[in-house]
């Protein structure tokens, strides 16, 4: 990764509205004809969410080169709402139109938008993800899971331990001079080699080796490259279509031409309520979060079992039940979230089923614009890729 920028930033160019409209129409047509469509994103897609870029007029590296402090207001990555560009890409991925997404961003907004981790390479890491070097277990946090770097920027230990093997957890951020994650990089190149269309959104394409991925697509006879960025890039001469516009403006038009609505952002949470069989001693109730691939997710601040004095503020959220929870028993849980989007507490009533296998999955959806939670209950035999059958809505 490069941490430099000229004191005088490259000029930002804005094309006329009718020209953007024409090029959006051409891009939509290319997407329709594509058999293996990938996207490559940079910091420019998050600026409308309030997160600064790096090499724009007020970019982080530009300000550093000029010796200036930032005066404009910014938004924390924890509170930022995925942009229309993020949500459009998530919808295209969900429909199978976008085959794969490669990102240089570490703000975590792609994961929040709903992109499945199997369809995403976060080449520069994710400020909400940490992992165990010993066993490889990932953890997603609703807080910045980044090391303090008190000793060195290459000491990525966060101070937390892996719950599976006890190993030290490390953040996933790629600092200057460090190699990109091998597996994510390999998947990105594999898809670039197979792609017939690559759409670059909001990237200066100056950071190696990530910028070699869009270039890889051009090496194919039928590989087409489309770049949407306000500043010029080193690959402009290779692209078939060059759009000087903000990414939201382009993606709004492209999705309209594809007749695909851009969905609103919903904060999705997957909650597991686990009730073990009372073989010895008291029955234990455990509450925890997971991602779509079974990765543990931390998004709860505290959990309280109603009619129980104990308020649990630390993971794992466990309760010892005085009486066995027989079928038909209702256990009421009051959950406090991190609250980055103003999420109110949620009281969830868990009904013990007749044939309860001990593990139940609840899908929670919070709409920041309405302040309302939506809850649905599922039974699952496996949290990692298992089949889920919806039972009811609450």
C-alpha cells in the first residue's frame, strides 16, 4: 500500500449529466451481456457516507502532504450507513449478476450491506474483523477490532484471545509495507482471470498489487474494463468506458436501467439462542451472534433474562436456569446493542419447542430510518451453511 499523495491533488472532473446518462446506459447493457462480472471498489464509494478518501482534494494523504488538519465533519465507520453504491452492489450480488467483489476498503461497509463473505475479497482488511493466527478462526465485532500498535505497526495483536484455541487475536488491517492476505488476493486474481467485465468504482488504481487485478481482466481478448472515478487513473487508456462522475450517481442510473430497485440499508443481525440438555447440574442458556458463514459476531452490549437478577455484560452471555425449561416454556431476553445506529433494546421471547434441538436462530433486522426491529425465528441444524426453515415472525 502507498501512503503518499502529491501536495497538489489531481483534478477532479465531472461530466455533464447527459453524458453520464449515456454512459450509464452503455454500462447497464454491458452488465446484461456479461457472463462473469466483477467489481473493484476504492475509498471513493464511501465518501457520500461521510468517510474521507485518501487522494482527493480533502483526502487523508493529501492533507498530510499539505500539512493541513481536517476541518470538514466526518462519520465514524461504525456509524456510517452503506451508500447507494454499496447497496446496489449487494443487490446485484444477491441476484447472481455480480459474480465477485474486490475491495481496497477496510471500513466494513461491504459486509454491512449484505455481501456474502464468500463473494468478497477485502484486500486491505476490515477494521471490524480480527482472527486467530493459530487456528484461523475469524471474529466480526461491532467495534474497531484494531491493535493499538504501541510497539510497532506490525504488531497486530488486539489483546483478545480466541475462544476456540486460546491463541492471540490479530487485526486484519494491512499496514504499509505488508503483504496482502494470500487467500483473498488469490481469489481476486482467479475471478479477474475468468471475468469478461470489471467495473472499477471510486479507486485511484495507484496502490499495488491490488491495482493489477483490473488490469488482469484487460489481458483477455474479450475482457472489458469500465472505470468510474473523478480523478484520472493509470489504467484509463485500457478501459472501454471511462466515466467521470460520483459513483452513487452512476449506480443509481445503472440500477434504474436494469429495472432493479436499490434496497434500503437494513442492519442484519443473526442471534443464536442455545439451550443445553440438563445432563448434570443446572440447564444452561447461551446467547450469541453469528455471521452468515458461522463466524462469531459481537454486537450485544448486555443481555438480561427477565425474572432473573443477573445482567450479563460480557461474552459469552450465559445463564444457569434454576428450573428445567420444558417444552412450552417461554424465556424472555432483554438485549442491549452497541447502539451505533441508535438501536433500541429488544425484548425477545424464546419459546422452547417440543422437538427443540437446543439451538435456535433468530434473524434480526433493524431499519435506522424507522427505528424498528423485525424478528423472525428459524430452526437450523447447522449454523455454517445449514438449511434454515423459517418458523414465525415476531
